[in-house]
C-alpha cells in the first residue's frame, strides 16, 4: 500500500498489504498478500485506513505513518470494500467475509461468525491521540 502527499506528489510511506501466513510461519514477515484482492481500503475522517485482505485479517492503519495499529481475524477472506457508517453518534465498520480462500482461523470470543457473513466493528466512543501528526483519531474498534 502506498500513500502519496497529494500536494507534492511525493510518496509519504509504503507498506506491504497483508501477509502470506505460510511465509510468516517460516520467519518471512511483511510479504504482502499474493492473490488478487477483491476490494480495497476505506479511510475514516478520524485518520484510520481500514483494509480487509485475503489473509483473513482486518486491519487499521495510521494514515500518517502507515503503521498497523490494530488487526483482527476474519472467518473468511474479505470481499469488497469495508463500509463505514454512523448510528447515534458512534462510528461502525462492516466487512464482508465471504471468500473461501485463505487459511482457516479460530476466532476468540463467545460467538464465531461463519464464513459468508458480515463482521461489524465499533470504533471507540472517544478519540485518542495517535499518529505522527498528534491529531485526534478514533481508537481501534471492538468487534460487535
């Protein structure tokens, strides 16, 4: 994933987009995903970039630095772009976990969403200071 400064055209940062679990198990981190993606990132007003990748991960990236600040396992590889919406002043992120590819995962918690489902996360109700700009951004989400 590459972030450009749109005022100057200069690359601000570049980072691998996901990982190949089999390579990570062999000690090769930050490989990026190798299969074609069927979606893309979404950027929130609070300065977070959300991506759901074929490695069955949902990640929040800092828009200023490109660092992963949060990630969660999905029951299947992602399909489409995450949806951001607000209800009662609280922001939510929904992602479709529908593809049958990728390794199997065991989600922790009382309920494990099945493959071919939507998984929804809620951003924290109050912003926290993260990122190099020092601006207020919403903290990583909690699964709903």
